[in-house]
C-alpha cells in the first residue's frame, strides 16, 4: 500500500476461492481495498479481467500477490508510459527471493527456433547469446531499458484504453501463457512493450503451481499450444505443436520419475544399492580373504534381505528420507545401521551367523553407492539439500525492529539462529556491524539468511540491497507491524512465511515419523490382543476397522478435535481427538477444541499420543 501513496488510484483484489482464511484475515485489515471473492478458481486470466472491468484509472497494473514493490514502482512506471507515447505496456526489473535477476522480466515470443533452443538446453549453455538465448533476450543488459516483445503478468502496467481495445486477457488461458498472448495483441495494435529497469520488485516465484510438478508441466505446455494454434499457421504451427507435445511427454516423464523418487523411490533405490553392495562384498570376501569358507545359500537368502531391511528402517528414522537431505545423515545412518546389524548379529544362534567382515565391507560399499546416487539426485534437483544448521541469521534494522523479529523467531523456536543486529548506522546500542560494512562482514562470517526490517529502511532500500548482495543468502523481509517474516529461497521454490502462528512441533519430519511409528505399533498391538478388547471397549468390532485404516495410512489414532485453523499442519482424520474423545462427537465448545489442537500440534511428542490413546482407549472402536 505504500507504493499507492505516490499515485492517485484504487486497489482491486480478486480472490479465486482461497481456503486459507484469506477473506477473514484481509477484509478487516484493508478497508480501502475493493475485494472480489470468487466462489471458484476461475483462473488467472478471467480473474484479472474481472478487476479490469471494475477499474476506473487511466493506467491499469496487473500485479501478482507474491510480490514486493518499491515505494516508487507505480509512479516510475506511470512516468515511463507518459514519456513514451508509443508504449502500450511496461514491465519492470524483477528479482527472486535471493536477489537473483528473473529472466522472465524481458522475453521474446516463443518462436520455433527460440523454443527449440530453450527446450534443448542451448539457451542455458549460452545465456548471453542473441541467437541461443533469444527467448529470454539474454543479450540485453538487465540494468538498461529496452523495447521487448513479452512482459511478465506478475507485473504488467498498461494503458486502459489499450487493454479495452485488446479485450484484456484471453480466458482460454487458465494459467501461464496469457501474458505472452496479451503482449502479442498489444503489439498487433501498433503499440510497443517496454522493459523498465529504473525500478525493481521482488517476485517470490512458485506460489500458484510448483515449478517442475506434473501439473505445472501440463498447464505450461498446453498454454504454449493454445498460443501457437491462435497466432501461428502452416508448417510452422504443425512443427511447433509436434515439438511442444514431445516436450510435454518428456517433461511429464521426468516429472513423474522425479516425483516417484521423492515420495517412494529413494528407499527402493537404496534397497537395490544395499543388496548389490552386500552381494558384491560377499563375492570379494570369498575370493580374496576367505576362499575356503562356504556359506549356505539359504542363509544368504535370509541374511541379505534382512540386512537391507534393517538399513532402510534405521535410515528412515535417521532422517535419510526427509524432503530436505543433510549430507551428514548418510554417514550417521550408515554407522547406526551397522551398529544395529552387528548388535542383532551377536544375538543370533551360531548357525545363522556369517562373517562380520562381509557386513562391514557391504556397509562400506552401500555407503559409497548411496552417496553417489544422492549426489546425482541433488544435482538434478530431485531432492533438496538442507543447509548447515551452524549457519546463522542476522537482522538488519533498528533496535526496536530487531526485538520484534527476535520475538517472532523465539515463538517459532528459531531464536538460536539469530547472531545479532546489523545497525543502519552507528547508534551505539549494540550491533554486529553497520549496514555500510555489511559486505565485508559477510565475507568473514558464513550466514544462512539475512532479515531486512522495513521501517527505517524503505522497501526500495531493501530491494536494492537484496539485488546487490554478492553472497548466496536467503533474503527475508519483515514489514513493520506485520507480525510476520516473508521470503523465498529461489526462483524454483514457493514463498515462505514465518509468523507466531506457525511454530508446530508436529510439522517437523522427525515428529511426523515418530507419530506414524506410534500409529503402526499401536495398530499392530490392537490386532495382536484383539479378543481382549471385547471386555473393555464400547464398540470392539469397530476397533478392527479403525486399526486397519491406521495401518494403511488412511487415519491416525489421534487427530484434531475441531476444525483446524489456517496455517496449522495437516493431519489425517483421527479416531479420537486431542481431548481423548471421538472426533465425530461434539463434547466441547469449538474455541476450546481449537486451543487443545494448537497446544497438541505445538508441543507434540510421541508420549502425548500415548497418553491420549490410553486415556481415550474405550473410544478407539467408535
């Protein structure tokens, strides 16, 4: 809203049926904003056309919600349009959540050649080539103004009279491609599209659809096909459609394969690696160390799968299959699995034992193979690497702003990351260094992230500082009085928000694993002692069905009692609630249930589940 202080205008927000409490949260905070609440997701193009129909100004700006603009961004673009009478629309210099320039700020049309160079990867190999990088106009200096073909729909300001002549966005495009189509039709009317480098905004990419997901691939390339069918003809259009369809199938196959690897594929890959490692270790051991020893085939058929299963179970609880991977977890899980295997090995009868050397050598081979696989999967972007916990956070701002951010970090139980404050100037109130010496400080101290406080610093200052950072840092922003810290780690990741409402222990991968372990163990116990439950449960037959649903992952023993609040971690449907009563029976006021649920999610441990289950045991069959 601060950017509106320099211009006379109106703000229209169209919400496509959000289910996160946006309506209740925003309506009271921004009384001067006109909200349009759609009952269904009508798509990007139609939603913007609804706002366009209601707009009264001479200039119209289409702006994504996942953006931060400078205080002078709107005024700068209006001045640019007034100066360039031939301009139909203007876009701006955009950066991502790490201060990196977003190439889609300036683009050419997706011609057959430009699309081929982009899809084949030649544009990535030659990012500054006027030929191979034509789609993103890599040869044009991002720090200077240029006439371009395509502007990004994330920030596109146009004359309303031009938009009315074009008819606005083509609603055949649900999401993606509509900005290319609109830019094309603006030029067809005889106007020019300009890229203005005089102002910069932050665009936290990935909010609407995760880039690289199957849905993204499908929507993006189908949008390209619509554009080609609409504006191209003849052999060019036919070749274009063939290339795009091949690209859809290729990218879809890669996306599906990557999704399988992320969800279920890693354990399968590790199982194959571990089996191969142990078999190879046995062959080498028998050939080089103890050629005279003969192991029974039945023993090996039992031992190899058992070793593999133990390794996978230990690796799972060591965090090796979390969404974000730590390099050290592979080492720790391998060592831990070897210790567990050797401990179990020592308990086996003599007839079931074979060489400890094979176990150790097999573990070494398994570690090497899995390490090589992880390296490749990280490089391909199929798994994420978690950054080192030792890297800290600094806060740039005044003392009062630092205290507000520290309070948010403390509530989120991340206060130990905060190393201290970067003062705007020498204010004599305790700080690590001053803002003008920040670059030198960053060269000496490795950091995870930097939080800029908007208050004494303007948004324009923050954006300029973010774009000028010479170090690979996560950039976060805290707006004065917002009660939240926002940011995004890269152009490929969705924006993130840290607020006082989002500190939930149950959302951590470790606690999720242990909650699932408790669910499975108790379900198995319920099956094992099933006849006994007839004497103690109100509905004993229902317990069998509930235990099966829990075991197959469709339900959990303890779920939320009430309707979960926006921002709370998602749980499966519970058999009983956090009040130890059936979730389908109202026993308390909704407000009390929400408080119980929040406390449960915030302070979750496996002992809390065990306590609630023991307390609500008689209801487990309902």
